[in-house]
C-alpha cells in the first residue's frame, strides 16, 4: 500500500507539472483528491492493516495529500497571476490622459422657484403643511364642498376638472386650497401655513396655460386678522421675490371660499407694461388670487368666525418663474429641452 501511495503521488506530481490550464488542475484535483479520487480509495483499505501499519501508511497518505493540495494551489496562483498580467497588459490605462467630462445635473427651475417662495414665507413666519394635509388625489368634499363651491359651479364640470375612477367623487385636485380645510380640521388657530404642490385642470394648453402645473397655497387664521394684513404679507413677498422696482396691483375678484377677494398682478417683464402676447396685450400678468377666508369655510371646520378671521392666497409657481426669468411660454418648463434648462444652472 505504501508503494501504491508513492506511485500515485509521483503520477500526480507529473500531471501537475504538465497542466497548462485551470481546467487541467481542476481535473487533477478531482482525480486524486476528491471523495472518489485514487488516494481516498486507498485510504479505505487502512482498516485492514495492523495498528502499526495504519499509523505509518495513514501518516504517509496525509502527508502526500497535503503536498498535492499545496502544489495544486501554487499552480492555481501561477495561472491567476499570468491571466491577471495579460489582462493588465491588454487593458493598460494611461493615467496621464485627461479624464472624461461627465456633466452634472442641477435643480429644475420650477423646483428652485418653489424653494425660493417657500423660504420667503418661512422667513415671514409661515410653516409648510405636511404632505398628508395636501394630497393630489382629492374628494369633491375637500376640493369643492368645504371651500363653499356650489354644486352647480362650472369648475366642477368634467370640462374643467379631472374625475378619476378611484372612487365616487374622487378628483385630481384643481387647486391647493383643499389643504386649508385639512389643516383647519386638525389644528386650532392660530394657523399660519403654506402648502406647495401640483394641481390639474382640464384646460387647453397654450403659452400661458397647462393642464398640469404647480401652486403654493397660503393660510393665516387668528384673532383680528384684516385685509390690511393680507396686503402687507403679499406686498412684502413681492418686494423680496421681484424687488421693489416691479409694479404690482390688486384687483377686485371673486372666489367662493374668500370674501372679499382679490387678484394680484405684476407688470409684464417681457414688454414692461406695453402689451405683448404673453400678457394678452394688457401689460400685466396675474400671479395669485387671495382674500379673506369666507365665514362659511371657517364654520365648516368648527372655527367661530365671530372670534377668528383669516386670509388665504394661492399662487402659480410657473407664472412667477416666467415673470422673474422672462420666459414667454409655460410649456418650456415641461419640454425637458436641455438648451432651456441649462440657462438655470446658477
């Protein structure tokens, strides 16, 4: 048996020396060292030997096994280094060459405009309403009913509002004003919040309108709030956002959820008030609607209008960005034209 082991060892060493690929080594390892290999088959006969022979032959078998495992491992390492060197030689990189330029993305102008507006109102003491109080998929209850919008109001028609098949009377919100109701139902005055978000209206798309755009809603409810407070807050916002030189005006208007109501216009930056396509020849562009919260809205959420009053406003982010950056077509914000977006890197 000793002679058999030594013969097998000699043959195995010869095979290892002749091996030229990793596959050859794997075959050799299986042939000699696997459970069905030649060494293992001989080891099975140890049980028939005397105790003294078992010790001698067993030690020899273990020694040969270790030597073969070491030899195979060294040959594996040799092949690995050879392959690695070939790969390094083939894929050699000249580290002195300049690197390849990879352009960096930047914040979209609508996002940066929203962030700027939010920052201004936060500096005026407003906090941002949580997303749970400003969902994009709404019920008519929050989008219309609780905002004092009559059942027969034209805004509730399918020609103006996107109705969904999620459930009965479920819509894509047409305004961020529903956030007012959510907040007032869960919070008692004083309340001073803004709610930015996306809104949807079933409108024809042109240079001034899109069927998907962004608004920022504002609400301030406390004791002794007046229309003068509303004008003061909005004028301060406009002064910070546009600068003191941009002319503005308040016009009488009507919204079901505010009384009295007003619209705020800013002089068209494209034509400096002379009249152009963007402002439809008027020289002005509306940037927001506002007014004192209607007493019916306050009563609907359990706030006593004889004790508390408040104002609300809603502004279009796209319209504000158009005026600030002299963009004459709202569709440019949604076309993903890199030539247009690159202008806002700063």
